[in-house]
């Protein structure tokens, strides 16, 4: 570092060695003090954070701000570019339900949407149901997680998070009077559902450790005193959700972790009935359920159906003994999801990293596909309210093609374009090219890579490369359109997304091959993608930045330790890097639920040793690390703030490269960052400015 930056001294975190003995193994954690023992209270009220921790985080933020001061004008330009690609007064395509069309829209300059409805098939008579921007005024963080009108159109329920901690309050509004009903739901996960008769509200309770543990029911116009616990989940590793089938014939409680699930049914005709399991949970068996044509339709991995199959069952005998195979398991064709309409059944499939929609008619059970011809594209179903309709809606996009909303007539097999995403500052798809590449992993597997760049970008290693990755929980990376990524691509960068194992881009087996005791495949796949790109002229070591968040941030930490030479910089957003300590702390919200994904190092010595072999925090060593930017949120219940804080504290004295290690903690937000659509872009602008700065070695310049 030279000139003004040379005088900046990074924070030096104090060391308070904590000896931890576990399963006969011993580790020493110098920075365990950064975890506030009252973290549960801090999630709800960040002002309660311990003074020494707060002081350290403030010092880290100040250092990062000072180091990146030369990029502030660039950050402002990036922000304005991204904002300029957003249609400020945008609106969703209306979704019909009975006499109304429901939609959301934004006012110019608004950070949050307006939810509204108008008489079906008209453009007049708007009724504003919820003005989120007005509610958010004066709030540092305000996010509405879910909005749902009652089936009789008389009430509106919405879940609010005012801290980013994901503890939600559910309000119910009388749409005739515009008044809120007294006694909102407290301590909710944000997930709720109306009974199809509109008489009851079902909701999920979060306990003090942030876990969804109970399903409660209250009268639609009820108060807390009338809440009734209808289901208690005894396994602290299971997540809960509640909803209704598309037919509105059944209310469904879904309980599950990453490898086992169970669905409990309540007949809509008797919403106060006791929930009963469709099929009792069996370890390793997952399933979900729809209701169509008077029977249950069940998507499951039972009997070795790795990429899932679909079976049916009669209402009177829903358990496995009554299951009849309908859509057989086909290796490599992942059945992602399904939905039902009165005369049609729709499923979403993925094969070789691309999606397709398959429609089956009730009359004759003939099926046909909706697919596209681009080399890389994303295709998804968009849910609606109505069951008795021949129209389903899907969204198509690609890295070069903005989102397009189509209404598809399943009977006539015709599609109607309802909306194309507008880019007010202009976008010419012909100036860009998207490609599908395949890297060869260490064990010979082909790892898909989606690439976006300008057509005139040279492939001689001179163009900077940003390589993005995730690779966990079976979440697939889709080749979608992003107004944000264009800010780098328009500057001559190549944007590449690595579809590493741990995701489901090539089927559920692709996920299983990158989890638990095969987690290292995720890291080596990402490294193979970087090497493949470099070998073919897509960037070079000194001009590549790696980018990932949450579990993808763990990937960033692992590849920093394994191959620090491959990157000019690494951006680790809310990174899950303290894996061994977190998976050994049963008080944390996600620890028991995450054991199927990572292993249980409390009771399983094999899991302990394997996690210890790659946990980014535990494997920091003296080596030439690239420039690193780690970010976090003080009220994040998923990846707690102390993970990136501890990681950067350990990295800084270890690195021998002289390149900066930076930490930015949002003191007013959680896992998803800022809640406003524009404020969020400022955080992305900081990330991208860091990438440009890292490749340009900005810390060496005045």
C-alpha cells in the first residue's frame, strides 16, 4: 500500500484463547469472544450487542470504508447504472382470482411495493391493499415477507420483519374498513395460510432460538388468546411450512429437513380437524403432495428414486401401501416441482442444467412440453390463485434476454406474452453472448458453466473474470437475466456461473455428490471451472474474482485456503465459514436442521474430522491470500455476524500477500442485506467496486 492507504492500519482483534475439547479432539478459538452470549436478544434488538464486540465491528466498518474511499465515485456510478436499469414505476402482471385482479406495483422513487387489486379484466377501480413504502418510512429495516388475501377477498394478512432477524409479526387487515384487526400474530416465521373457507388463519411459531416449532390456528378475525396449537414438531432439526393444495380441498402442514419429510393433512371441509399424516416420516424419504382429480399426487424420492418420481393415491388410502406409480423415475431428469389445475397437471423438470415445463391433460393423460432453444436459459412457473382455469403462467429469461411473462393456454397450447422486463436505460441483447461450457472435474465429471460477456470481449486472458458459485442444499444456479451483472460485463468483464456439485443442476444426485462427506467436490469443482476458463482464454489468475454468499461464502473460504493463487480477489457475502463451531452449537437456529447437510460433529467423530478438514475458519494458514471482502448482517439468524468477523480476524495476521482483508457488517440488517430495492443495490455496488479495485490492485495506488 502506498500514499494515503499506506497509513491505514487494519483493526487488530484481541485474542482470548478458548480451549474446546470435543470427541477427544482439542481446538483453540482465539476469537470466540465475538459471539455475544445473548445473541438471541441481539437478533431482536441489535443495540444490546456487547460493547467490545460493537466497538470492534464499528472499527472494521470504518477501516473498510477508508480503504475503499477511492472507489466511492465508482460505487456511485455503479449504483446509478443499476438503478437506471430498473423501471421505477414497474408493476407485476395481474393475477386473477374470482372478481378481482391482484398485483403489486412501485411508485417512482419508492423502495417498497404497493399491493393492490382492481375489478377483473379492467384497468380502473384500483383498491390499494397495502402500501409497504408508507409503512417503512423512518425504519432502518422493514420487509414484508408474505402478503395473502383471504379466499373470500374480505381480509388481507401480511408478515413484517422490522430487523432482518426473520422473527415476523403477522397483521390482518379488514379490506372493507381498511382497519387492522387487534392482536397481531407475534413470533412467527412469516409463513401462514388461510383456510379455504376464509374462517381460519394457520401460522408457524418461531421459538426463542429462531426455530419453527409449532403450527397454530386462530379465527380469521381472532386474537392471540384464541390461538390453538394444532401441531408441535418434536424434532428440532425439522422445518415447518403450511399451505393449501391447489384444489383448495386440503390444508397441508409440511415438516422436513434436508433428507426426510412428512406431510400432515387437514380436510378443508373440516379445518378444525386434527392433522393426520399422509405417510409417516421415514428417514431418507422425502415427499410433497398436491391434490388433483379427486386423488393425491405425490412427488417422492422413495424406493431409490434419486431424481424423484410421481405417484398417486386415493383420498381414503393416502399412505405408501396405496401409492400407484404415475411418472417413473428417470435418472438425470430431476422433477423439480408440480402444480395442479382442474383439467391439467403441470410439472417442472430439469435435465443437464436446463428446465422444461410438462403439461398433462386430465382427459386422456396426454402430455406435452414447453421448452426453448437458447444455449442457456431459465424457465420457471409462476403460481396463480385459480384452480378452474386452462391458463398457467411461466417466466422465461436468459443471461442476455430480460424476463418475459407468458400466459399459456394448456388446452390450446398457445402462449401470450403478457410482459417483458423493461430496462429504461436500454439493453440490446445482440451486443452480448451467452455460452454453456463444461469443465472436467478431478474425478472426470463434467461441471456446467454459464458465461455472459459482450460479443467483442477478447478471449486471450486479458478480460477480467468474475466466477460465481454456490453449491449447497440442492439449490440450482439458473442462467437468468440480471440488471446488476451488466455493470461488470459492460466494463469488459466476463461473468461466469459455476454449477458445482451440491446444487441440483444435473439432478438430485449432483446434490448428493456435493454434501456431507462429499463436500470437497463442491470446492474442487469450482477450482476446475476456474482452471478451465483460464485455459480457454476466459480471464487469468491475476484478473479473476470469485464471488459467493451464505453457503456459497463457505465455498469462497474453502477455495481461498485451497488455491489462493487463482484469485485477485474474493467476495464472501454473509459467509458460512465457521462451520465446525457452528455445527457444534445446538443453540443456533440452523444447527440441528443442518446436520443432514454437513454432518453432526457433536456425536460423530467422522463428521468432526471431515468438517475440520475443510472448515474455512479452522484452516486459515500462513499463505498469500488474495484481497478479500467479507460482509455480514448484525441481525442475521442464518449466518451469524461473528462468522465473517472471526474469519477476517484470523485471516489478517495469516496472509503473506500484503493484500487487504476487509469486513463490512450491516448493523441494521440480516441475511438478505438492506430491505429497500435501491438500498440493496448500494451493497451490490460496493461488492462490484471491490472486484474492480482488486483486479486493479487499488490498494497500491494513491
